[in-house]
C-alpha cells in the first residue's frame, strides 16, 4: 500500500518543480512483462549461465554463444511488450512541460513506444531495437537482423564489412557511451527534482546520478519495490506498483488526458 502522506508530498514536489530529471530501471518494465536480471524471478537468477552470454569477450570469441544469443533475441519479451501506465505517466510529465531528461537503464525501447520525445531520452545501456556491426559501426533495425536469423543465418555478419553483429546494447566488458554519460550527469546537475523509478541504484556509474542531483540542490523522490542506498536522503520514498503509483502523482498535471 502506498503511503498517502508520502504520495501527497511527492505530488506537491512535482507540481512545484520546473525541471524534472528521471532515472528508470527494470522495475518500470517488469510490469510490461519484461523480467529483470537479478530479481527473484530475474533472467540470471533463474539461469545463471545466461549471464555469460552478456559478456562481450565471450560473444566475440565463441560462435556458439553468438548463435545462442540470437535465438534468445528472437524470443525476447520486448517484441510483445507494450508500454504500461508508468511509461505513459512520464509522457504526461513531458506534456506538462516539466520533464527535463529521462535517463533509462532499460534497453527495451518502451519509453520511445510510449511517446516520450527521443531527444529527452538517454538509453545508457543501449537499445535492443537496433543491431550494430562491431567492426564498422553500421546500424540497422533489429527486426532486419532477426529476419535474417529466421531465414537461416544463425550468426549473421555485417553485409558491408563482414564484421560481427550484435544488439546495440552495452555488454559486460564494453564501455558506456561517454556522450550518454555526459548528458545524464548534466541532467542530474540541472534539475530541481530527481525521480528514481524502478531502480536499485546499485549499478554504477548511473547510481551516482541521484547524489549529483542532491549535491546540486534538487529534491529526490524514490519509487521502488525494494530499499535503495538513497532512501534516507530522499524527500519521499514510495513503494508499490509503478504503473499505479506514478500516474497518481502526475494526474493533476495531465488535465483531462486519459490513458488508453
């Protein structure tokens, strides 16, 4: 159950804010049917061997691992998933003129599908919606690569240079994109309210962002099912389903808009 007093305070903070930076993690997408990785029913919890498939050195060195990864990509839950009310509430936040930046740790692309403006989204771990060549950097829609797998190419290579293809996500052993990190840091520094939604705040360097916002004078709201290291520093901590909690916090901002 959501604390009524905390929800009221959170609504007041959002109403008063002019520049809201949001960080989302797996918790907002589990409600769309996409499992997290390390939770009780997480992908790696249920099958620890899956974690090694997310290491770039293993992917590059072993064709059998690449073939297995492509099979998993074909069956990924993201292809059937739809944005939920939590994603749509962040669109309402933008419509109200308050969303400064949306930083997400998720690779599923659901914020894009929900309708948040692409120029306000930073996908720090990349996106599964595109495939890229590890040699020449060419990108293509993931669906085009998956069509080749469905057509019998179990380990498709780049048609331009022959290099290895993989999803445009950041694997273990790969560096995050510095420009994405710069934008995320700048968003934390510039906001007057920071929302941490569905994230454990334990994966770095993104976990530094709430601290950067606090140091710059912003208030912090945490919405997460489990405790986080920043709970004591937050102005408000809310537990509960994000798809139920978040729409209530922005309902007054959205006017008469109704979610489909």
